[in-house]
C-alpha cells in the first residue's frame, strides 16, 4: 500500500467545519451518501478521502492516532458526523482511538456521537501471527484456534 502513497492522494485535511463544508460542496450527492475513509494524523488533524481509498494512502504513509470510516449528514446547514467506526485493516486501530477522533472533531468544531457507532476489535494471534477481527467477544483465532489476548496487540505504528 505504501507504493500507492503520493502527496496528491493524501486525505483532505479538515481543520474546521468550514473546511468540511468547502470539501463537501465539491462532491456529488452519491459520494456524500457513503462513508468516507478517515485518519487522524500525528498532529491530531482529521483527514478525509473517498470511501474506497486506502487508509495508509489517506495518511500519506505515516503513523496515525486513529483511522476508520465516517459518514456525515447535513443538519441545520452544518455537516455533522452521523456514523463512525474504527474499521481500517491498514492500521487496525484499537477502540480506544476514539479519544483522538473526538479531539480532532472537537478541534474542528464538528458535532459527533459520543463514541464509535460501530466498533471493530482487532487482535493479532500470538501463536500464528494472523490478524483477527474479534466477533461476539470470542477471543479465539479463526486461523489456528489459539487464544487471542484481551488487550490490543496490533502493530504499534498504527493507531
């Protein structure tokens, strides 16, 4: 994925609600109906890209404080976050990354829910090293049946 990283492909930096409104005004209605790829860069700034964009590309290939998907809706002339998740197989962020997401949205003056509306629990299997998505709190590796740790243990360079 890092080979796809080019400055012109990085996500749009959103420092304010006006930045979001300006960016959204250039998008087609069909694009606005879908969630967007997002990352929170190391400076704590929200970056947005079209949904089918890779998170690593959106981040410019660097580390992030948070990553996932985010959908917006217009409410009283303002864009607000309608749904958000930490779904990013490029970074596999822990659910605790919500704090960085909320801080970036607050700094930009963008209203948001109190947490991820859809949380994804990522774990790396200590036995076979495969990445797993934990479903229904079943902390068992789908590849080797090994026990998965309760604590987040995916690559530390991610969220």
